[in-house]
């Protein structure tokens, strides 16, 4: 399957595994890349730049196909050494950098000057246009359905992907709400040239997540996510569970909500502990509305081959039926 | 273009003009039906059942193609004579009834017994399954992007259409977020067998709406809608303007909001006055996020022919590119 995205990234199918904290490790990444997609390591899953270099090396021993590294740049009081992580990406000869968070012009320029392709992930057309002006090679755009941070605009993928494809010159990768070949065909029909999936890849065999969490993703329907941190304008979409329900209830209570009101609920509740322990109600788990369309835990190769076959079938059948 | 929806409704293209209060009048409806889609009159736009019978007759003088009537059943203290409106639909030999609001089993059965096809409009898979059990012929399902009432689940069309198509036996009509042939192809790819459009048909020549309002739809981007009445659990998506911004601000203020707090803003601000006066900031105007994809005011025939051609092209190109 050839699109500008497959050409740009040197991959067989326009399917990208989105950068996910604690989950984007070598086993999953290599499985995706070996299956013809693009696996993406998450830089900040590694405690130090040196550990990232080791993880890249470990991934390379598992696949000779291209893979990427995600670097999410957020304003914090004690930022990680982003520069040094980027140096590792460049020095290790990684082919693709996925940037997210703020739109770091200097990182983009440095990476591109070193021959690294840059895909910037964002949640609105105006941010995508800004990243395009800063020289990125492609845009991965997250619709309202997505796991993690959908932004505050709440524009569904059906409209957002089409709007982005109309307005951008660089290729668009559709992200959020896609889990199968039908969703992939829909994204391509809207003008995207590739798809990015996070939640769907969490429910695959090599995802480093406790089986209980994978089962919870299978059990969930399309209504079983919550939007949290809305009052902080840092909205995140997570699996509906006891903790996220309580966060939502607190944020909605009359009188307003400050971070201190929910701090006890979320402190220590996020991150790797929950993914590793399998205590589904023990913490916050990013999840897209696409959980409603996930029914099994295949290998990445099975998933990708099935998606591509279904996507092709949709286009072939549509061309026949609607000629 | 043949799908179960075109067969069921006796139309050439699987494109339906959704029932819209004050807008679903004979001129627009006939234009859509003459162009090969299904135009839909709104019963309650007419002050009495007798006036609806006259409107049906007027529409029939403008088209010999099938058209439908929408009957939106809502619990109110002084309900309109729903039964009598339904009798008019049946007695006048209208071919298609679009029900919305609650899921009136007895109306569905009465209409079907009289040979009228029933399309029920709803916003969630569970309500669609309930309507299917009650015997409807097709489901029109509204995603989060839609104008008017998206419900309280907030599931994007990309996921909702696919989930509905997987779980229902009757054909699914995708509604909300569709304005062009790409969106139509995406909906069909997801498993829908037709598309329903409201906002897009508002920006056509025969829509009985002041030119200023049509211009406002063209000017708006995908971020230019507001969700109002969220605090009343009767959410509506409207065009962003001075009034809807103020409603949203009031609903979000700490301390909570009751209907009396926004009553002065919305009393008299809804409905036909605004559509007719063209005072864009004078009232509330239903609008889908798809306003971000609307750039012109074509005739219904131009719009539908263009959509169908683009949809066919998307499938044909996809079949070639991804074989």
C-alpha cells in the first residue's frame, strides 16, 4: 500500500503505533515494524538518554525495519533533558522522530538537518499549520475520540481529519478512533495518508501491559471512557473506572474544582504501576473510544494483515458497488 | 448507487436530508428528492396536522419522487397532537417516516402496518437496538459532531457508526459530520449504508434560511460550534455566537446553573425568527462541526451530484492505489 506516508517513513503499510508512555518499548515496537507498520519507542519511558540509547539498540536487534522515537515536550518545572534525548535519536541513526506536546521549532530543525523525518502530533488544524511552517514532514492529528490528550477543541475525527487534509500540504496521519480496516479505509477516504493507533496496539500480545488491563479494554464499550482534567484545560481520555469516575464527579461538583481536590485521587494512580499490576480500578489508564471496537488480543502481525486486507476489501467492494 | 437504504426508500443515492425544524419545508425537500436523495419534511414545522397535509400536497406538486416526514416525539407538558400528525403521514401516502426523540413503539407499528417505512433517529447504539426491536426499518445514528441534540454519550461518528453497523441488523444511516463525498465514502467504509445531512443542506439555495445565516455557516470553522444545555442533560450543538457563548459561560460558572439562569438568553432566541431575520447573533442556530467543511451554497442537485462523483472517485482511487 503506497501513500506519501509509506514513502516518507519507508514502511510497507501506512499504520503507525503511536508513542505511549510505558508501553512504547522495544518488544511492541519491533513487532509493529516487523509487521510492516512503524513502531515507535517513547523516549521518556526510559529514565535517561543513555537508557534510550540501549532501548534503541535492543529494538534494532529485534527488527531491521524502520522504527521511530516519540519525544513529548511539555512545559514542566523540572523538564527532562529533552536535548540529550534528541541527540540520542540522531546519534543512534533512528529514522523517524514523533514530536508531541509543544511544537519545538529548534528540535524539528535539528532532527531534519540530521536526516531524521519528523512527524508532529497535534490536536488541531491551527497547530498542525504552525508545525508545517516549522518544517515537519508529516502531521499526525488526534481527533476527539483519542486516548490521552484530545485537546480542548473537541472536534471529531470525521471532521478534523478532513479539515486537516484539506488545509495541509504535508501528509496527514489520522489518529484516534481507528482500530480496524474499516476505520483505516474511512481515514484514507477523508484524505489522510496513514493511520496512527495507540489503544488498539495496547490490546496486542507484545504490549507490555498486564492481561487484566487488556481484558478491560476488550470488555469496554464505546461509552466506557471518561474525560478527566477538563477543569484544568489539560483534558485526558481514560478508561472509565472507579478512580476516573470519582475525578469526573469532583471536577463537575458545584463550586468548582482545583487540582488539590483531585490530587489524592491521581497521585500515584497514573503510569506504569497500574499497567503492570493489572489492578484495573487502581489507576488511570489512557483509552480511546475505540475500545468499543476492540474484541481480541492478536499479534501485531495478525492485526496489521487483517486491517490491510479489510481496508482493501472495503475499497474494492465500494468501487464495484458504487460505480 | 445501490445499498439497502436506497432499496428501502426507493431513492437513487443514499443521501437523506435530516428533519430540521422550520427548515424542512416543501421547497428544500422537493429539491433534495428531485436530485435523487430523500427530502424530509418536518411535521412540527407546521402548526397543525391539517397544515402538514397541505405541505405534503405542496411538496408532491414539486416532485414525483419519494420524500419523508420527520416526527420528533418529546415529552412535554402540552404535547402537540402527535397521533393526528401521524395519521396525516399515513393518509397522505407518504412513503417514509423519520421518528426521533423517544422511541414510540405504537407509532412505529402503526406506520409500518400502513406500509410506511420507518427510519428512527437516535444517538446511541443501545437506543438503536431498542428501536430495532420495536420494528424500525433503518436507523439513522447521530455522532457527537452533529447539529442539534447529540445526546450525552459524546461518541464520535468514526466509532459510533462502526459500532452501530456491527451490532444492528437493519441498515445504518450515518448522521453528523458529513458534508462531502469524502465523508460519505468514510461513512460507507465504516459500514453505514447511507448518510444523513442537516447543516450541509442548510447551506443550499432552497433552504428557507436568511442569506446571512448561510454566510455564517460558510464562515465558521470546525471549532465554531458550542454545546449548550449540557447542564440540563439536554445538550444541543449550535453555532458559536454571542448568545451561545453566554449560555456556555453561564452553564460553566462555579456554583452551578439552573434553567432560570439562562432562560432570558434563550427565550425567543431559538427558532424561526433568527433563521428568517438573518441576525446571526440574535439567536441560537443548530450547526454541526461540519461547518468547517462547508464553503459554498450550491443547489441540492449540484451538491448531491458532486458528492456522489467524489464518493465514487474515492472508492475507485482507493481500489487502484491499495490493491
